[in-house]
């Protein structure tokens, strides 16, 4: 599994948990923050993968 896909799946799971109204408000905020970090890591992993492909040429 590609690393960026793994991070995006983790972000999606955190978003789903944050959408659950049974969670406390502060926990939902933390989950949304974690989802943002996972998406950021996914973008970095994607960029790094593309950069490494370019540098091989």
C-alpha cells in the first residue's frame, strides 16, 4: 500500500469519528486536527514520491 494512501485512509477514519455526535466536542476537535495532520502527511508523501521519480530521470 502506498504511504500517501495509508495516510488518507487514516484521515478519513478520523473524520468519520469526528462526525460522530456521541464524541465529546473537545475530542471531535482533536480528531479533526489529527485528520488535517494525516492529510498533510499524505500530501508530503505524494510530493516526495513524485520528486523521487523526477530525480531518477
